[in-house]
């Protein structure tokens, strides 16, 4: 059982690797997710982060219930477990770089929450989704329900949580759970095309847009517009801005070279920028 991280080109892929149990997430895996996200985020060459499950049968079946008797055996253990899950979801949602959930097969419970924390979600035909809490007698954390409502709206969240029933990719599209569905045979190629499309875009622009999305997800009084403004200014100050304009004029693909960590470093070093 592990959360594996591999890097290729400008993309980092986190793989939920517990294939024998349909990629169920154990406590140690939940705890590893923030570390893997932090590693991918800190790499200036990485422009996009992909989450996927090992093998073709499951993105993730959710939390590994088989270990609940030990890891959730006391009120203190329950609190620690919930903290680990919340920290993992927050790490994905607040990743400074675009995130994609590449879903094949089962996407249930905690796995569903993890996918929903990503910016974009794509699925292969035949994938199924479910939040089975009403059939298990467990409760969903306030922060998890808040994320569902923010991503999907209140009515869609109510349908998913109240029924506890599995649903297919057609319903997933209707509810806004996924943005695109691909034939199983074409899924890997389509996934790679999307990753390539994003990872060849200007890295500083990606950082600025992602930070704006993060800030807009917060209550109005807590939004840090100054940091977003600084990231936008870094875009215009970058050689990539000149490259983008030149490529447009010359009718060619741009070749962006700015490191994806440049803007963040400038923001952190500027004493006039609100943190």
C-alpha cells in the first residue's frame, strides 16, 4: 500500500497503489498524500499534477474499512484519522498547480472525495461513483460536505449523499462530478493529451490562475487578492510573456521556459505582498 509519485516531463502523477483492495486508502496513505503533493508542488519543473489509481479496475474504493477496528478504535484515534483525511483533501485542493483526477473503474467514498478535491476530473466509460455513508451508518465531516456543495451545488450533493446509490458516468456528467468521459480504449491517450495540453502552457499563468481559483473558494473576507495580483504581475514580467506574443505573431507553438516556482518565490520575497 502506497501513494507513489513519479515525474515525467512537466507532469507529476500520484498513484493510489493498493490494487489488491481496489486501491482502498489506509491511514498511512492518507498521511502520505500531503507529503507527495508538497514534493510535486516544490518542483519548479512540474506544471500539472495527476491523481490516479493503480490498475484498470478502480480509482479508489474509498477508506480501507478493514483497518477501522484499530485506527478508529478510540475517540482520539477517530479525531486523528479525520484530521489525516481532511489534511489530504486540503493538500490536493490547495495544490498551487493544476490537478487532474484520472478515474477508471470504482470511485467510492474517500476516493470520491479525493477526486472531487482535484480541479478537473475525467473518467473512462464504465466508471462508477458512490458515497455509501448512508448504508454504513457513518457520518461525513462538515469540511467534506462543504467541498461537495462548493464543487457540485447543494441539490447534486443532496442526491449523492442522501441516496447512497452508485451511479454511472452519464449521471456523473449530469451532476458535474466529471468534465469529460472517454471510451476505455482511448482513455490513456486522452488523459495524456489533456496533461500535455496543460503542461505545455505558460507555467506562471497556470500558477496565477490556480491561485485565483483557490482564493475565490474562500470566504470573501479571507481572500488574498494581493498575492494573486503579484502572481499576475510576475506573468507580465516573465520572458514567457514575450515568447507567447512572438509565437502568436509567428503562428507557431510557444516554448515556455520559466520555472513554475519563480512567481511563488517572488511573492514570498516581496515584503509588500499580503500573506
